[in-house]
C-alpha cells in the first residue's frame, strides 16, 4: 500500500498544486490530509483541489488546531490567539461556506491505517508541541494510548524521525509552511506501511507569488516573504518551538 501524508497545507494552494502533480505520477492508494488545511491565503482553492484529489484517490482527513480555530471563529467563539493570528483565522472563516465548516468540524483527531497511526500533533489533542529536543519520557506519555508501531504526526512543520521504545514517530513536515534549510513543500511517502520516505517538492516561486499575491488575506505580503520566497531555517524554528514545548 502506498500512502501520501500531506500535513499543514495552510491554504498554500500553489504548494499543494505542485505536490498534486507528483501524486498523479505516483498514484497513491491513499492520501491522508493531516490537518491545518485552510488557515492561509487561498483556502477555497485549496479545498477545491483537495476535492479534486478525493475523486481520483482514496482520502482520509484529520483535524488540526487551526482547523478548529476556523470552526470556532465561524461560530463566533473566542480565539485565544495573537491579534495577528485572529485576523487571519477570522478572514479564513469568512471565506468558507456552512457546508465547508461542517466538513472541517467532522474531521477526526486521528485515524489508523494498518500499522500506522496518524494524528496532527499528539494522540489526544492537536495542539501539544514536541520536537526531537523534547524529553523522551515525556514524548512516550503523549502516545501511551497508541498501540500502533508507527506514529505519523505534523503540527511543528519539521520533518524528523524518532524511536521511542518500540515505536517510531515520523513527522511529515509541512506542505505550505515548511521549517527547513531546504526549499520546497514537505510531505511523507509511505510504502507498505513500513517505509517512510521524506519528500520535498519544488514550487514555481514566481507563479506562487502571483497567485497568493491576489489574495486579500491579512498580512499576505508577510506570508509571501516568509513562506513563499523564503523558508524558516531549522535553527530559527527550533529556537521558536523549544519555547513552546510541553517539556524539555
């Protein structure tokens, strides 16, 4: 079985489009959309492309923290985010239809496929931050309810593999906002449920700038500068994430 794990798209339609063209050649048996799908500059185009992919390939989806934020914003709930982030999330919520919001709301926290357990962040929530710098014993507690030997996650936008006890934890990285010293959309290709291959897909920057630049997304110029023209380096990413970790 061949599985494409596509995490943290963040409404970056040009990045997802580039990956989708690869998938047409690779022909996965299943696509797992790993959460934080629409929270970015082109949510409608992103959902439309996912719908097109779902007509060609089997697909499963899980809920990311920002997906829940969008649902909460649509329903007028308080968001415990920075003013900058609230502006962006509320803008995204305003773009979506009631049907699209309900589809986001129906997403599960996790799914299991054979030996592979897929979640956005950790087993029971989609917000907890951990990285390879985290305490191994703490990471183990985050997944103690999981029996699958392989755990696939995202949330931190970093591709990495960890072995904790008898389990292997693989972070798929991010399609739309990767933290990396290399450019390109990051995702995970799984073969026979046991081979985990990190993928990186190059994006036409000029076309991406043109498409995303036409969006009225708040702070769109910042998004283009930070996540289209450039990529957050690993050193800067770890400095940021280490302050957010549940335990060092």
